C-alpha cells in the first residue's frame, strides 16, 4: 500500500527535472500497456542463444513471471535460490528485513511502480562463508507485445560469502513493450559479489531499471553492465559503502545506433573510512543515437582515506551522434584521493592510418578500432560463454564492412 502512495505522490519525470534533463521519456506517456499475463508456452530450445554452459543454477522469468520448467536449480543444499512466491514463507524474516529496503520508492516513480506491482521475483541468499564457484544466471525473457513487466531481484550475501550473478534481459521478437526492473543487493562483512547485467531488449522496447547495493565492512562489489537494446533505456545504479574498507569496481558499456537513447545514472556513496571505488563507463554512439552518463561520487565527512576514481570515455561514430556526460565529485572529507575525467571524441585518424599501412582498408581499420574500444569492458566479464556472446553482438554492430 505504501508503494502505491509513493506512486500517487509522484509524476513521470520530464526534461524539467534535473536528473532527467537529457532524457525525454514523453513517448511513455502515450502508452497504455497492460501488465503482462503469466501464460508461457516457451520450450528450453527457444532459449538456446542465451543459455550459459557455466551456470548450473538458472532462474527464468518470462514477461516477468517465473517459468519453473525452464529453470534449473542444482545447488540448493548450500545455496538458497528460487522465486519469491516459493521462498516467501520459509524465509519470511530475511525477506521482510531486506526486500524493498534498499531501492527507494520515495524519489523514483518507476521503483515505486515495480514495488506496487510486486508479485514474484528472483531470490538468492548465499549463506556464511559459502563460495559459489559457478555463476547464477537470471534470464528475463520478453515475448508479449504492448505489455509492461516488472522483474524483481534480491541478492543477499552473508558474511564471507562469494557469488557471481548474471542479470540478463532478452527478447524473442522486436515487439514494443516496457520492462521496469528493480534489483537489490546486500553484502555483509567480507562478502564478495560479481554482478554482470546485460540489457539486449527489443529495439522498440522501453527499459527502465534501478539497482541498489549496500556494502558492509570489507565487502567487495564488482559490476559490469552492458546496454545494447531498447529504444529508450535508463539504468540507475546506487552503491553505498556503508562501513569501513568496503570496495566497489563498476564498469559499463553502452553500444547504440539508429535513434536509440541510453541513459546511465550512478551514485557511489562513501559513508565510512578507507573505502575504495573505481568506475569506468564507455559509450559507442552511431547514427542519430544519444547516450547519457551521469556519475556521482559522494565522500562523507567520516569517510577519510577514501580512494576513488571515475572515468567516462565516449566514442562518436557519426556527425549526428550525441553524448551528454557529467562526472561529479562531492567531497566533504579532507584526507582523500579522488579523481574523475571525461572524454568525447571520434576515432584517431593516426591509428586508422597505421592500420592501413599494415594492409587494412580504412573501413576495416575503423571497425576494428571501434570493437577494441568496447572490448575492454567486455573482457572484464568472468564468464567465457557470455563473453563470447557479447563479443559476437558487438562485432555484428561494429563490423559493417569486414
């Protein structure tokens, strides 16, 4: 009920709102998309292009609804994993204390909407000192046209645990739809989580997503996000280093063309001393596409000896491509080491000339340099089969003349 109150108290953001001034989502106001229904007729063979051989545990949600017949849970003896409707009773205490506690509804109408329509979701709880060697794959598949789906994820890493989570959004068609997703991650002391997030929705889709991560003492959070699909996409990532010696490393890549718009907003909040954060975000923008990056780092007065760096690097492939980038530092402590920077440019003609001197055509040289620019982020994904999928996807978008 409280989530509905937050929805009614807010409005859809416009370009008059500071946090949305580069992103026009007015097309959403013209859509009356019903919530997706739960009917699923997919077979496992339909998902072959996105299955990962390394993942022993896979939860599949079709149009936001759990598909048990497509999911695989092999490691339930040392890992609590499943969907919310099944685990809500057996793990009620943990879920009540964590679900909806990290992603705020108060200032984000899309998070409020997701919470108001919360019916199911992916739940992963990694017990104390448990190391999950194989990645866990959360696969969200869109099949219906002109609907809205509300995926929800919750990852709890207890003290000393380690896990790799893959959050993957795909589509079986190029239909229009809305995905409104929320992910919450809570890491206890000395826990370590790798979080890979892939957005490859329909080119007619709208993808609105939020992720909130809370880091306790000496915990580590490593994130890689890749955005390829959707007509309009927005990803909000908020990481709070809530105790001493917490660390995070965040990498992102947006590869867009045509008239796509991809917006990434991040906030890394250093609350206590001796925290470490590193962030690198890259955009490759072609045709008349528009990329937005807004990265904020906050260092509070008690966060002495913070070490933080942020880099925004952007590559324009056409004269009509556009990038708006805004790295921010807000520092309220005096014993810190912080740096940030942003670049926007085109391919280096000297590098193109060098490759041409080695026998490559100008077009091939440009495509190889473009691929290399994005491959730096993809190389940080620790799952071989997923890395290969994304390498092929990037090559298909950059290799126009090879």
